[in-house]
C-alpha cells in the first residue's frame, strides 16, 4: 500500500534543505511508520534528488516522523532551475512510498 493511506505530510524548506513531516492519521499506525519509513528508505526513494544526509526525528506524542534532507533542493528554491523542486512536491512524492500493511490491517485493505 502507499504511505498516503495511513499518513499525511507537512513540509518546509530553507535554502537547500527540505524538511518533511509524516503524520499518522491514527496513533495505532505509528509503529508501522517507525518500522518502515526509515532514513535509508527515504534516501533511496529520493535517489538522485537528495545529495546529502537524511536525518529522522521521532515525535511519538503526535504519531509523527520528521525528516530533514540536506542537499535536496538543487541549491535552494531561488537557485534551482527546476520548476517545483521545493518541499511541497517532495512531501507528495514521499507519500507514494510503498509500505507493507500491518498484519491486523491486511483483511481491511484487500
């Protein structure tokens, strides 16, 4: 299933750094985010876009993860020649990440 089925996102950008929060719709899905939305998977998902480090911050009180991606915006919004390389488009792309549903959710998704 796509990540967007259990979470939404918020984003921001500063210079050449993109900041994407992934927030579970339901607290019960937070462990699934922790297990499957890792820095390695996010970095691989944005291969060719994110040139630097990806750092994940866990926010259990709001069932969210925050990813800070260094070197993700082609030099920054004002320097990049890309039409829409800033954070909003990247957060939508992250929600296309394929994840495995939790075993107890399998029947409701099929």
